[in-house]
C-alpha cells in the first residue's frame, strides 16, 4: 500500500528549491513536467505545482512566494530593506509527504528493494544583499540557514533485510553570489547568469544503514558548485538558444547529499542537472561538469509552433559504490513546442535519447516527455474588461 500511495503522489511533489533572491515580479504559474522511460524500469519522474509570487503582500515591503503541490508546500515571506536599503530578509517554511524519498539507481537499474520513502519539513532564514545597486545587471549575495527534519519509512518493495537510515535533523548553511539570473519559467527569451555557491550540511550524527549496514550517512557534507548560462532570442529570426555550464565538487558526500543527474525536467530544481534520456537522478556524483545547448526555431509566422533541439554532455566522478563504466554521459532531445498567442500557455512534447545510459548491459535509452506551463497572469490579459463578452486571442493550438 505504501508503494502505491507513493507512486500516486510522487508526480505531484514540488522539488523546486527556494530562489536565491526575492522575486520582484507578480506571478501565477502552473508547471507540469513528466518523463516516461521507454526502456528499463524507472522510478516515476515528474513535477506538478502552482507557483505564486505576490509583491506588496499586505504591505509594500513584503513579498509572499508560494509553491504548492497536493502533498508539499514551499513558502517564503520576503521583507525588503531590512538592514540596509539594499538588503532583504526571507523567512521560509517548507515540507510535506514524500519530500525526502530516496530511489536507488545503480548501473542503470532502479532497485526498489533498496529504495524507501522519506518525509521532510524545514524552516529557513535568508539574507539577500544587492552588492551593485547602481549597475544594470544585479549582483546578489545570499546567505541562508536551514533546519530540516527527515523521517523514513519502508515501501512495499523495500527488502525486509534492508535497514533504513535513522530519522534525523540536518542544519545547513548555504551562501553564494549570483550575477544576473533567470526567471522561473520555461524558455525565457533572455537570461544571463554567472554564479558560485557553497552548501554545508551538518547532521545530528553519522549513521549506517542498508544491507549489513553497508552504507553510510556522513555527519557533515560540503558542496561547491557554479553555473554560467546565456539565453537569447535573435531579434529578426526570433530563434532562441540557451547555453549552460554547471560544475560541482564535494567533500564527504553521501547518497543524500551527492549531485544527482538525469532526465529532462528543467523546473524540477533551482539548478536542474538535466541529462535527456536518462532516469531522473540516475547518476550520483561527487564531482561533475555538465554542459548543454538548446535551440528553438519557429515554424510559422505567428511563432506559435517551434522545433526544439537539445544536446547535453557531462563528465562525472561517481559516488563510491555507484560507479558506471564511463565517466562521460551524453543525451540528446528533440521535440515540438507550442505557444499560445498571448504566451499564456507553453507545451513541449519531446523525445530524448540517453547516448551513454546503461540498460541491460548495453548503451542507449529512450524516453518521451511532456512539459507544460500555464501563466494565469497572462491568461487574464486575454479578457477585455471594456467588453465582458469578448475574449482576445482565445485559440488553442491555432483553432
């Protein structure tokens, strides 16, 4: 029964982490993403959530951010100009069912007997400081403290001889510098970012679990990563491209803190480590370098239909006991994107091929995916208040 409930609700989790600054734009977005593997048995991979950001919430200096899914809530109250004119404070609460669920994937195989359900709850406090207030491109410093409690339970398929990790509390600190940034939306027309980050996790105690306690939970882990990206739309052709490079390293990483790469779910996290064609979080890495390029080419004059292509490659230094034969892993994807006239709806149907994914002793894995974004703020603009009987641009898929 536990496994059935988990499978029913895992899609509706919201793994998106809090943004690294207070979002200044009013937003109401519904985001949906799903990847289905065509080869191999995989854990369910997807997200579905409602994102709401409300500047001037109650007072002019308050911003409320909510990311809501049926069994998970991520929230933050941003308070502007707390310490200085350019320093904001964020108070966050997050948590819910299945938030810390762990799926063991080793050598291209999902192993339900070594996987289990986890629930998590956390509180955080963040400081956001604008370092260069008089410059066009913002440079933000973020410092965040996090207190999280995790509880673990068996699935129906968890082996009876498999010892679960102990429930635990983790204190974390995260800090970083971000120059520029990108909006939390699908296919932004313009974005640029250079950022560097550190996160330290300090647990109440180290722990051993698994078969005969063959796995370890480290008492502390340290992660260091950086990202460079550029998204741009060519003015005349209206072709959109995106280039990105993400690198990461760690000290004393374990299964719960390692970098996990895989699948094509661009809004599954603040820093999604996407590898098209792979299972979600298939690869566990102590260190990695991930580079990708994507391209959108309109097919019609109204630019409602576009071809999408993406190539991603990663060099991976694997976590102990989760190694693969090759360190290089690459994936490609292609699909068709539809945009409504008012850009309130974006839908991408995509096919992906994991070039180096291991399946049954061979390489190559196929998957299909669906990404959808519905912008409620833009949808409201279709209605003309001067004429309540008239709707502007209400055409689905061109009809």
